[in-house]
C-alpha cells in the first residue's frame, strides 16, 4: 500500500474494438452461474475479446471465493498486458475485504479501465485514492451486459466514456425518462467522487475514504428506506464531509420508499423529504433522479475527472476525458 496516496488522477488507455476485457468477481457470486456466459457473449457481440478470471465462478457462502483468490484475480488482470479493461461480475458484498490485499503501487504502474458499481464502490474509491486511478461507476456483467435487452442508453454511455479520449458530456444524453428534479439550484464544478451511499459510508475512517473537498459527490442506493438514507447522510454530516462538497448529484434510488405497515400515530418521511432536510441546507446545487444506479438505464460516470453540476438545467456534465 502506498504511504502517500497520489492526488493527480491517472487516466487509463481507452478501450478499442478487438481489445480484451478481463472479467473478475471481487464480491458475491451470481445467483445464476449461466448469467456469466450471457454477459461474456454480450461483450463479444460488441467486438471485444473476454478473459474470465481464474476464480470468477467460485463460491464461498456469500462470497465469490476466498479473499486472496479474488484479490489475486484482480491483480493478475492489472498486470496482464493483454487485458485492456476490467469488468466486475456483480456487487453484493465482499469487495471491501480485498482493499488491504492489493498492491496499489503495482496497479499505478499498470493503469487500466476498471468498472463496476454497488459493493464495487469500495474498489472504485480505493483505486482512485491509493493508486490515483480514474475508475468507472457503471454497468457490470450481471444486471448489466448480461441483460437480454440492455438499453441502448446504458451501452452507449459506457462506450462513449471508456472508448473515446474526449469529454463524455451530459450523463443524461440519450435518456428519455423524466426522473430528474432540482432540489437546489446553482452551478458547481469539481472532481467527481461517489458510488453507492452505504458503501461510501463504510469507508469512513479508513485509508480508502475519498477526499470530499471541493468535489461533486454522486450517489445512489437500493433497498434502503428513507430513515436509513437519513442515517447515512447524517453520518457524513457528523463527519464534516458533506459540508466540504461543491455539489451533489443523486441517481435513482430503487426500492427506497417506506412501504411497510405503519404503526398507529407513526409519522414517516418520504425520501425526497429526507434529501431536502439533510442536503438543501448545505447551500450547494443538488440534483436528484439522474439516470444511474441499480436500474436498467445506467449511465457510466468516471471517478476522478472534472464535471459541472448544473442545478439550473438539472444536468451532470463530465467536462474532461476519462481515458487517454
């Protein structure tokens, strides 16, 4: 592990047709093992070669094999010169267990596209913090490329972000849904940090915690009722971190409504009320409902490059290339 985490982001080389994508399982295994094969076929149909990690099909309870095997698969992909990008099978749980096992100095010397989301947020943040690597919050094999009908929006956002050495632009380009809402107006610029809110909070107090100062924070979550979202945001506020950001971009928080039976006289809050209460007093732009998260229409967002959050137009615009 590096003693002095690098601050200047290292951009990986772009992905090109015919390149080889390495597929690893750093967290949980898929519920249906044949989904890996569907995902590989989908990547091959896009013109890429695919190499599956040695232990990507392993199972050990809720983990895709022992920690050291999963970490070894990841390190092999970074050091293999034929591998140009690394894509995760799925999230679930377990990526955080790998963070002390990785050689960040070696990864820094072999920068590659690394993409995933959900529990993979732990790796996205650690690789940016400890190796300086620009990473990519976006679709994975399961729930992403293995979908029988992957939305064109999701595929095009991924390709535009990792295959072109130019600014990807507005993350909502091509999305026809009407989910975006401005909670607080204003315009902010800064480096992007973020991912799954629960996993972000699990990194607090560790060497892998992102630097929040002057950043644009983006986040999403799934299956968390409003009071739990409130708890997570309160943790970030009590740590003095949300007070440091330049703007906040929120994705689509799937299944985060409180739908359980209410007790007599119980007062509940909606998720929007929680976001209003916890975030609007920060007096920075806040935009909700952007097309990313545990949803089919899932934009790829690079961590470690600059963006503009337009709280007037309701746009998150990546203004810097994420690859070379």
